[in-house]
C-alpha cells in the first residue's frame, strides 16, 4: 500500500520548459552529460561520507550504468551512489529544480539568443525533458532505514511520488524519449555522446544494450525481436567493452566467443583518471603521446607539450600539445577542450583560452570556472582573465626555458612553431614581452640567430638595418652579393612575417627592416667611374628607360657594381614596395 503524492512542480514551469528547449536546442545531447555527472556527484558524496567514517566503504565498486532500448525507446542511467530519501527528492528535485529553473528564466528571459550559455551547468536534471516526454526516478538512500522512492513526471509539469520496493542503494533515472529524440536509444549514437562528454568522468561508466540477446540462453527470457537487434551488437556484456565502435572490432569479439573463449570482463567507456590529473613527474613521454592520439585522433606525433598543474590561487590542470603542422596543407586550427572537474564543457572557449593558443591541441580542467554564466559575463570576469594570463605565461615560460636549456631542440622545432609564436606576439603584448628575445631567424648561412645577434654582427656594415629575404630563389642574385660582401640577411618567408616585421619596427624604434633588394648598399659600389664614362652610361640609360616607361625627365644615377658577375641590378625602395603590397592586399592594385 503506497500513499501517492501528487503535485505541480510550479505554476511557472509551463513557461520554463519551452525556454529550456529553445536555449539548448543546438546541443540537446547535453542531458547525457548532466545525468551522468549527477551520478558521479552521487558517488563522490558517498565517498566523502566514507572518508568521514559515516559510511562503510561497500565491497562492490562504484559505477554508473547506461542502458538503452531502441525497442522501448528508453534510456536509463543508474548509479550506486548516495541515493535520495523522499525528503531529498522533495527538496532537490521538486523544489530546487523549480527555483533553479525560475532563477534561470529570470536571468535569461530577455536575452538575445546569441548570448549562449556556456556550460548549461546548473540546469542539470531537468535537461532530461529536452529529449523525454516522461522521466522517472527510482532511488534509495544510503541511509538504511529510509524507504526507496519512485518519482515520475510528464513533460516537466506535474509529478507524482510514491514509495518503491527498490532495495539497492543508488538511483535509476529512466527517460522515455520523445519522438524527435529516438536516436539516443541507438547504441552507437549514445556511445558517441558519452565519449564526447564523459570520456574522463571520475566514475566508471558501462553501457548495456537492453535489446541485445543475452549471453546465456537460459537467461534469455526477454522477448527480443531479432530483426531489431543491430548486427554489430553482441551480448549485453560484450557491447560495453569498446570505444572502438568499428565493425571490425565487434566482429573480432564475436569470433572469440565462437571459439569458446571466455568473453573479457566488460570495460568501462571512460578513463577515470585522465593524464592531466596525474603529477607531471609520474607521466611518461609514451603516455603523453598515447593520450594525444586518443583524444585528438591525430597520428602525427606532437612536437612537445606543457603539463599545467596548479592548485593556488586557483585550481587548474591540463596538457597543451604543440602539434606538428605543415603550414602548406594543414589548416592552422587546434582544439582546446575545456573541462570542469573532468566533465567536458566545450571546445575552444575563447573567453578562457587566449586566441593564439587555439592553434594548439590540449585539455584544460578548471573546476573553479564560473561556467553557468553567459559568455559575455565570462569575458568580463577578472578571474577568467587571470586564468587566461596564467596559461599564456606558462606557454611562454616553457618556450623560453627550452630556448635556454635545449637550444638545439628549440631550433629543430622552430620552423613548426614560429607561426604560432609570431601570432601570439602579435595578439598578446604580454606574450610578446616574454618571447621577443627568444624569436630566432635563419640567416644566410642557415644558422638560427636572434635579432640582437644579427644587429651586433652587422653593427659596422649596416647599423640598425635588418635585411630580409622573402623568396630565396627569386632573390638569389642579391643573396650572392650579400654573401660576397660578408653581409647577412634573415630569411622571413612566411605570410605572418610581414605583419610581424611591422610590429618589430614599432617596438624597436631604431631598427628598420629592408628587403634584400630594397637598396644598393655602399658596400656593393665598385670603383668610381670617370666623369666621361658615367655621363655616357647615364645618357644611354636615360634614353632607354624614358622610352621603355614612356616617361620624361627620369632621374638616372649610374654606379658601378663591385661584383663582376652581376651586369646590372634592380632595386625597389622598401617603402614603395610595402605600399604596393598593402594596396594589393586591399584590392587596390593599379591605383
Ligand atoms: P546540480 O547537479 O547542479 O545540483 P541538478 O538539477 O543536476 O543540479 O540536480 C539537482 C539535485 O538533485 C542534485 O544536487 C542532487 O541533490 C539531486 N540528484 C540529482 N541526481 C541525483 C542522483 N543520481 N543521485 C543522488 N542525488 C541526485
Ligand atoms: Mg547536476
């Protein structure tokens, strides 16, 4: 005999759910994250209680089970965590949900849709109604003398509650999917979503396909329509064991079983201790590389990485990888995954991670981030700015440290990492400050030198002038002349070098950059011509050029070249050329 209890969640809730649905429309798979993270929270709470001696650590391991049935169009999430008493369901599900949702509405009802909420954190349990018409909870608290509770709610409007016969500690949430969301009962789809959000959650997550035939025929009392069972699905146990969802792996499993071998114990879908959570001293290079392959599906080895590990003044852990990039073929776009206590939040949140670091690949876990606020609030949050600055500083420290201690490595990586560093210097003054002395340039001998080193070496011949090469082949004539005069130039052939040069000039008032063909340095001028010869050449050349260019009154200056192998040479003043390049860039050619 159960005494039923019915109630309205709130008079406002009919307004709330359309809003929630609308807000979260773009990623309504997020309910998976919310429900599984609630299960993790429930386990964490229980672990805390046992640490405090208020609960005896159970024999069976903590776990979360996700089960789908495409036939029934249901998903269940089960945890063996702390559970809830009737009073707690009242408090945390019925009331808090109401007030939480109301606060949510209050905060966001007038806001435009572009102002996306980042984590959708705090929405939690009720996100289930984005995909389900009906949701049930069956839960039993760790407190032995409390009755289990059954709770049911349709459309997030009215709930009913009664006692349940459940005997195991923990909570089971069942979602009866709505018409638009049947996809989530599909094994491959749900595994994909779990992989996206829950790869590193701190409690083991197992998956079962409830439609699959049972391993032992005697157990196969469930009526299953064989046609509906996906071929790739093995039995319930085996289907939990992979992250490799490709058909081949599954086929192998089937073969093993036919050979009469015992199926392996099911493996969880997630890794409960991500590499970033370990102390850097305990991680091997192989582990870093393996983690990189697994998370970014990039089979090119990363160049190197930075392990961030900080407890004070804020909590931040993570690993940033410098990928090997081929600027010609790859797009320069990395991925930085942001986590909150091992729960995936989103990729590439530019408010938290400096823009230029988006070229890297990595994971950042920051439990202290206020992720339940809107993006614009995040942008103006001083704390978020501190995190962003910290990450920038760490990257600069790693790079300058490598320059100082492993210059050879640094030079080896330079071709790959220099676009990133230059971009960072252009985007972030603090980064520029830290990195400007560690930018190196290849010179005409193929050696890497810094700008101060170049200036020092050329002090006498070309003080404060920096000559650079943008195309080694096209400018080879000049390069040879430079070399024969014992003069040096820097190779700067990348697209980013042009804005980078402009910035360097702005920062170092006395330094000026000239492309190697910009002017004829005195060093190249040979013996002075006799007045007669000079005039003869001048007249001839003036006539030739005036005709060729269809211009009058050209001012021609004749000088002899020291280099005997060069008959003549063209120069173009730096300023004129830069102006032309700029016009070309803005599509004003010919003006
Ligand atoms: P939040 O997780 O941010 O507190 P939720 O809406 O996700 O908000 O959950 C509301 C509350 O319901 C939780 O704080 C918790 O007390 C309770 N709860 C939800 N799911 C579970 C569960 N699986 N086990 C125990 N308690 C739960
Ligand atoms: Mg929650």
